[in-house]
C-alpha cells in the first residue's frame, strides 16, 4: 500500500498570463527549466499522452502521463497511467501585467517508509527542487518576453 505525498510551490512572473501559458503548455520544452526532467515527448497518436523521463542522482524513472483537464490560461491537470505514480496540476492566475504560476505534485511512496522519508528530508528536498524549477521558469519566461 502506498501513501500519496503532495507538494505545492508558486512563483509570480512579470509577464501576461497568455504568454506564460503559451510557454508552459509546450510540454516538450520543460527540460529547459525543470532540472530533474530529462525529456518529455508528446505522443503523436494521442496528444493527451506524454512520455516523461526523470533523471537525478544516478536514478532514472519514466512514466506515461495523461492530461485530465486543460483550460487555457487556467490549468493543466495530469496523472500518470504507467511507471512512476504521480499526479498534479499547474495553475495560472492572471494578475494583469503579471501572472502567478502554482505547481502541485503528488507522488506515491510505499507506506510508513514514505511518510518517514518525507518528514525527515524528502519533502524539503522536493519542494526546494520544485521552487528552483519555477524560479528558472520565471527567468526563462522573462528572457523570452524580452526577446519577443
């Protein structure tokens, strides 16, 4: 039996929501700002499915992900359908000349071991990594907007 652990982080970006949405919704570009994601490939036969590969610290994981909900400029929600069990959502909040991007990720870890690891060190490491990824996305979006 597995327990689901959830982590959320957010960042404000001084660019309009439609620009931020356009950048993030191109899933195959995610390795540019998500350090732990090695590759994302949207499947030609079903664009709601994508193959993800995570590589960190000599470990590799892969999974097939399905988009459950996509509302432009608002949300992309997903869940894995094979491989590494995970689910989550990226939400976009319009603040006029800026946007808030909030990432929530949940992943399954077996029982009591997962809760112990999460409380000791895993949770802080995951949140720090996710926050650094969102900070890189902010920098990527600002640079892209400046070069527009």
